[in-house]
């Protein structure tokens, strides 16, 4: 070696030795094993969750479909106008539409009065039972 | 690029760098395994990086630092100069066994952070900016470490002539 040696030039003559052949087989199976162990969910658990999600979504879709077909069937049977589902507060409007379309509105009116009477009677009966319990308790 | 391809392309450089940084082949192999585990976990980040070589070397540097911190916490002894020399001698391939021995002897005697910068600059071909990013130091610190390391190497090589 000469006196004024240039370390950069000197070191450029060197390279790293190749990786030993067995190292690859040592590293990758271990990485795979540790990845599998540290996984948040195992592949089987992922499949189960996906299956439950699909079942849930299909149940909701079937329910919505069935409700729609039943509503259409009921409307057909009662000869009601095809009206869409209303938001809260739209019931009165819906009732007036039905009211106007019915020829037997007088019959319905009577029926409603009767329902009201029954409801009133039920209220009175509940009040009576409540007072009786209070009285018996004291 | 998947981790197998990264291993094929950069495995040799990564192992060499880790041996130089840790001064032990066994530790370097253990750390290399941890590096590939981390690279496998961060598959999306790995695909988004532009400078793949700097990224994998940075991952290796981070993992080696974690390993050294654990060593420090466990109060385990760091490899002595003789062990480092043996490890470097084992990792380097040069024009002759005498030259390999001389280079290993000189590299083992300079501080680890200077050796790391010299390895990244000469063996890995990184720029000072990239070295700064890998070692998490400012560009000028990387450059001064390199300069100081080279000066020490020059003195050591001339001395052993």
C-alpha cells in the first residue's frame, strides 16, 4: 500500500459477501408464522364474520321486500290507493286521502266512534283497577 | 415489490449493513428477520415509497437501533472490537485476504456511527440526504461523521502499512 492512501478508493474495492443460502429459508417461514400468530383475526374468523354480514344484509333485504309485497297485497284487497310511506305527521293526510276514496265512510266513522268508546271504557277500567289496588294496599 | 423480491434485491446489502452496524453476524441475521416482519406488516407503505433502497435500509437501521436499545436495557455487553473485526472480516469480500483483514481492522476501530455512514455512502451508494434520512440525523451531521470517519480510516490504514 502507498503512503498517501485514499480510504474511499480503497474501500470501493470491497463488496459484501452474498447472503448465505440457508438464511432465506430461515427468515421467511418464521416471518409467515409470526404474521399468522399476530394476525387480528384468523382467516377462518374473517370468513365467519363475512358470512354473518352477508346473512344479516340478506335478512334485511328479504324483510323489506316482504313488507312491500304485503303492503301492496293489502292495498289490493282493501282497494286502497297506492300511497307511499309517509314521514311522521303524514298519517292525518293519509287518512283523509283514504277517507275521500272510500264510499263507506259513514261505516268507518261509526267504527271509529265505537273504538273510541271501547278505549274510554278500557281507560276507566284501568283507573278502577289502579284505585282498587291503592285502596287494598293501604 | 413483495418482500421476497426485496430480499432478492437488497438482502445482501441489508445484511452487510447490519453486520457493520451491530458487529455480529448472528445479531444481524436476527435483526434482518425482524426487518422483514416489519416490512411484511407495512405492505401499503412499502408500495408507496419512491426510494426503495433508502426505505429498506431505514427499516433495517430502525430495527437495529431497537435491538441495541434492548441490549442496553438488558445491560448486555456490546460486541468488542475483536468481535466486530471478525464479523466485518466475515462480511467483506476484497481483492485479497490481507486486504480484507486490513479493512476489517480499520473499520472495527472507528466509532460505530461513523462506520455506519461510511458503509451507507461507499457500499450502499446513498447520498448524504438519504443517509440523514436513514440514520435520522441532519444532512450536515451525516457529512461530518463521514469526513471524520474517513480521516480516522486514513490514519489507521497508513499506520498499519
